[in-house]
C-alpha cells in the first residue's frame, strides 16, 4: 500500500480513538477476548499490542515488516501450541474493526466512495498476506517441531549404551511393535558400524510380551548384527515371550547367546 495523506490520517484517527478501536476489536473477537491473558501467560504473546502493530504495518504499507511479523507470530504460535482458530478469529476481528474505523474515518473526512473502496481493498490484501505468511510459517515450523520430537522419541526408545569400547547394552522397555522394531533395526546396524560394537547385549526384561511378527523381526535384526561381526546376547526373556518363541519354533540360542539377567551378562563380559 502506498503511503498517502489519507492513510496517514487514517492511522492518526485510529490512534486517537485507541480505546474505541480496542473495544470494538474485543467485541468482534468473542471467543478470543477471554483467552487474552492466558495466551500472554503461555506464549508471552500480547494480542492487543500486536494488533496495533499489525494495523500500523497494514495501513502504512510496510510489506517487509508485515511479512517478518507474520513469520515471528507463526513460530510463536506453533512453539506454544496455541489453537489456530483463536488466531484466525483474532485476525478477522482486526479486519472487521479496521473496516468499521475506515467507515467512521470516511464519514468524518467526507472522502469520496472510490477512495473508500480503494483503501478497503488494500487493507484486505495486506491482511490476507499476513494470514498467508503466518499459516505457512506455522505449518513449516510445526513440522520441524514434530520431526524433532519424533527423533527424540526414537532415540529414547532405542537407547544404545556403551559400557566398554566394544560392548554396548540395549535395554528395551514397554511395548515393541513393528514401527519400533524398524527403528531398532536401523539404529542398531548404524551404531554397530559407527561405534565398532563387537558385543551387543539386548535386555528384554522390561518387555512383557511380543507379537509373532515382532519376534520374527527381532531375529532378522540379530542376523544383521551377526553379518556385521557383532555378537548378540539376549537377557531377561520373560516366560510369555519364550512361550511365543517355542510356539513359533524359534531356536534363539542358534542365533544369539542367552542369559537369565543383565547382571549375569555384565559379570561375564566385563570380567572376561
């Protein structure tokens, strides 16, 4: 939007009637007005002050500042997981409040109709640009956060712990499904190559049960470690898991060494 005498006067008009602007804005944002303090507390996002800042960028046509502000807002809302419908309602409330102020301004200044619609169109374009940049940035940053959280969960779910330069422990706890065994296979083989692991102790004492397809996948992982020159030691097998293996005809000791407890494995391999 090109700066002109009218737009400067419009901005002055809004600033002079700041209380009326804020009152109208809060009336328009019915669902958001009761969340203003909560959003400030959660994300240090001051909706009222940010509304005045956005209005200034819109009316003065400060494209660069508006885009930068939209990106900053998108990252903040994604980081603090504030519901998007609050943002959408708030921005649309700003849009409608600006329209109302523009109408009042034109009544006071007796501007001609063509000028009114021209400025209104420019305001709408700026608001739409803000929303577009905000939602794109929100989505992209949210995806990055999700990927980072996923990687963290994956690393925590497959914690390979070195205890000597050549011996590592992999304690598995909780449920093990196909998704987790896929992560397990990838990380185990990568870590064996990277850390030059010669003995991998997989402790299953924290696993209550394993589905047949998961057991089958575990056998393939053990085959993979063997091909990389790494000996696999299985400890802590529970009776329920052993019964499933027997039922499937799996002879685990043909593929890996087995010991009753992790402590037995540590005693054997750390003192040998």
